[in-house]
C-alpha cells in the first residue's frame, strides 16, 4: 500500500526523535468524521515522542492536523500515539 502525504509527513517529523526508528509503524483508520493516524513506536521511545508534559505530542498534532483540508465534505485528521508504557 502506498504511503500517503500525511504518513510521509508524520514519518519525517517522528524519525529524528526516535532511538529505534525501525520500530515506527503508522496505521491509518477512517471512520465517519476522521482520518486517524496511529503511531506505534518501541516502548522506550514513547516518552521521547510524547515529551515533557506532552509538548512534543502537542506540536506534532498541531502540524499534522493543520494540514487538513478546509472543504466542507472532507474528513478531519487526528494524530494518536499508542502508549505501550501502561
């Protein structure tokens, strides 16, 4: 399956933050209103991706969700980080 522009953007933003970039996995799930992009990384990299007080995750979400189209019939974009630490 071909990588979308948004997946490519996520990959380019996330890989420099990771110690184990080969473990990065991005899954896209569509539902009625959203294109959800779920990021899975190695358990040791989850904290690096979330950042202190969630600042890194918030910045990633701002960039990725800001790429969405403003057309009335387009789905919104959501970025989720799968937290395996708990």
